[in-house]
């Protein structure tokens, strides 16, 4: 996805998108030992913690030094928890640390998909997108293999469903700018064939 992300326009001689389809062959997942990604996430959490007046660390200890030490301890615990992440289905929210890893991963992935799709829209060309890896929506993939199964994918089991929900949030009617930008994509994604959610 990064190869055709922001900044690359792959056009034909007529100035229109050169490709009409994109295949997401694998579901992207952050590399487990990518310290730069972890540091970026830590920076985001630090801002969240600083903005929340009733954050746990601010309620503990006497004085700024003890509170700073509590924040340092929480940050170390958070860093270790990020390093221990393995599969999408094992990601868990941590209200205490204001961490919502499924939500964050879905929003990040949605951004990458939106950028990739944007390369295919140049010149008003229609396109098709395919999510090929069963890991995008495991329950739906199982139903495709065995129509007798009836379980639905949820945002807990499927990054694709979580991503779709984020894009629908962006395209809500209350968000006029997001609605104008993302409503057609949200509508198209809601109609994905063989996605049961």
C-alpha cells in the first residue's frame, strides 16, 4: 500500500488512472519490533494523558516528581504491552491507559486504503478493490468456504469491518467535510460482496 500511497499518481497518456483495480493481497499489520511506530504511539498517548485532568497518574503521589514517576512507570508498562501485541484478535482496549489499539489500527489502515484508492480515481475512472487475504474478515472467509456457517464478522474479529466503521464515522452527516470526502467510499465499502457483518 505504501508503494502507491500519497504523492504517487500512476496515470496513462490521457492523464487518467492507469489501473482500474487494486488487490489488497495481505492484511497489513505493524511490524512487532518497529520502535519508530511504538514511539509515535507513545507520543500520542502522552498527549492524551496530558489532556486528561483525571488521568490515573495525576491522582497518585504527592507533588510533581512523584506524579512524573507514575507517568514514567505507566509509559514503560504501556511500551511493553505494545511490544507484546501479536494478532489482531488479541488486541484489547485499556481504558486506564487510554489505549484503543483496534480503533487506532483500523483508522491507520483506513488512511492507507483511502490513499491507495485515491490513486485509482484520477480522471474520474471507476475502479474495483479486492480484499483477498482471509485475515481481513475471517468469519466471512469461513462462510465462503462453508455456507452452513452463520457467524458474522465484527470489529473484534475483522480489521476490514473495523476499518469500514471508521470510514463510515468519517462520512457521517454531522461531519460535513468528511461526508463530502468519504461518503461515496463508505457506501461502496458497505456493499462489499461476501463480507458478512
